[in-house]
């Protein structure tokens, strides 16, 4: 027997087919609260999409720890044999919620672990670096990825103008325009915490750490032409692949690994280990196996469990901490603040965001405050004399080493934005280089020549062949375009 339809207050609905009117021809009565409730809820069925990472795909799974890393961290989530329930959300960065999945873009790789010490969120990308190292530049960078205020179209000129004036972007631009910039589906790409985080162990010894998730499905990529062919048939290719695969019992897996740096090494490296545009050489800080991440359950309701999922680097647990990484420091604030705006003040009380452990705070009122009253209703402020929740000094982390004075440091002084890109470029074979040149030439189509020349000068500093290859690909593209227009005439 079917369940009884009710209002949100639980009252049975008498008629869900016809509005209440003053007569057979109307008008509708304002007292028809069932109609008003339906219309009001329909008006609120959409929450603001994410400013970045708006288009996403997600699934639930587990992290199983296979190796002992207790010498670095006391976090219980890493105790050998521990299996932690988790949620993953993958996304494109620049496109809106209706963007096609198979577009060339950086992919978000966000993970939420429901640990016994609270939620731990690791919010990274499928690349180990990013376009900028200073959060002051992030809003401007994102403006170049969004729509032009007058044309309401994406602007390649804005992108390349920004990138050519920001040589620190070279590392990420090269990855984005390479084969790695267009994976065929979420299962075939790596994930990275990207930022430098920190661990501390039971003795209070701190290490710096980088998180890596290496796909166990292998890497597969689309060319631009192949991606366009996919988009012509479906805009939901990633969703179809991830959701469909899990429904068929094909559970994707990633090997979780870390790089670990002793705390004082950060003062000795030739590069800034807290710079988000840099990687740590594996020869200096080798990969250490930690465990296996598996996705094995699709959400029952995409909106509830994926669209309303809220990830923030501010969610850490004892044994995992931050670093002087400036981009990380800013994201610790900005992500949680974005969720309070987008979803509501108490967004972490939603089932998908709620920890599996008890939550005891003194936060009051505001949108989405549907937590039950505390056991002790008199404890609504702190400090108090009524035995309300109290802090726990035992989980304090060791002091974070800070070097230097507070100042507006020029983020390019003393930074080498070219040598790591040179090392990456030299890893590419001739076919990979050729596709890199062609992808960049395509992306530069129509931009002003002075901007193109400024960017080519950066490519030349990486490697003369890099600039020459892009220049030749641009010339070939221009010649092909001229031939096309002449034939059309």
C-alpha cells in the first residue's frame, strides 16, 4: 500500500491535482497552503552553483590503510587495517553546472573521510600544481576563466593575458594543454592534495606531507578532436562512465601515497616547498604507500549527496595540519565561507556533510539549524559553570615554524618558474609534444599578437623547442584557416 502524501509539516494532502479556487473558473485562494508550499519549494529547488567546480560527479567508497605511517602521524584514520567510509566528488573547474564533461580543463578531486575523530576533507585536483601561488591572485584568475562581462562569452584573450603576465602559471598551463588535460573519465586520472600539509606524531615531531592518489585503472586521454566528438553525442560522459561503471560493479581504485619531508628540510630546499606551482622531486622525497581508495556506491539522490556535499581544507583531524602554503591558508577560510553562503549557515548538519561522531558547538540559530537542542540547554555560551562542552588541550598540535617578518612579499622574487616546467617538457615524447603545441595553438586562436608573443617568450625560457613548436603550430593553424576561408569564398 502506498504511503500517504503529506505536507512538509506531516499533514495529509487532500488534493494534489487541483488548486483551491473560489469557483470552477477561479480565482485561486491564498489559503491554499498546499499549492503555496509546492510553488515555494519549486522556487528553491536550485541552490547557487559553485563559483568554481560547478559541474561535478561523485560516489561513495572506502579508504583502507595497508601500511604503517605512525612514525609520521598520530591520526587514527591511518592506523593499519582501518577502513574509513568516504565520499569523492570530481569536477571541472571553469565550466558552469551545465558544461560538457569532456572539455579540456583541470579536474577537481575532492575527498571527504568520515573518520572517528571527525571529518577530514582533502580538496585537491588531478594535477599536483596550480596556476598561482598567492591567494591574492585567485579571484582575478577565476575571472579570466569565466564569461566576459560584455560579450557573456569565454575569453581566450583574458586567459592568455593573465597567464602571460603570470609566469608562475607555466607549470599548470603545460599540464593542462598536454594529454593529461583531458582524461576520458574520472577513473582514469590521478588525484592530488596539491598543497603541502603537515603531519605530527605522538612525540610532537612535525613533517611536511604531500598526498597522492594514483589511479589503478591506468591513464586514458582524449585529444581535442575526440573530446569534441564525445560532446557532440553527450554532455554527461563522465557521469555516465562513473555512475554506470559502479552500477555494474566496476569499482574504481586509487593507490594512496604520500611524500614526506622533515620539518627543517623546508629551510634547505632550492625551491619553496610551500609553493603551489612546484612539485617535490621524487628522487628527493620518494613515494610512500599508505592504502587503497575504492569507490563502490552511487548516491541515491544526486542533489542531496553530491550537489549539497561541502568540502573544505579546514576540516582536519588530530595528526594532520596545515603549512605556510599561502594558497592553503586562504582556502582554509574561503571554502567553508563559500558553503555558508551557497547552502546555509549550518551546512555541515546536512546528512552528507555530518560527521559520524558527536558534534558539540555553541553555534546558534541561522539557516539550516536543525540540530536537536543540546543535552544541557543552559550551556549556550562559553565559558560557563553548567558543565557545558569544554576544549581538549590534549589534541593540540606542536607549534608551526614561521620564518620571516610580516610583509607583502613579491611572489616572484627568488622564484624559478621555468626549470620544473623544463623537466616536465623533457619527459614528453615527440607525439606528446606535438599534441601540446597543437592544443596551445588552438587555445590561442584569435588572441592579440602582443599577448601571444609575451607567452611565447615564457615558453622559450622553458625550452627553445617549446616556443618553436607552438609558433609553428599557430602558423599551420592560420594557414589552414586562410585556406578554408578562400575555399568558402
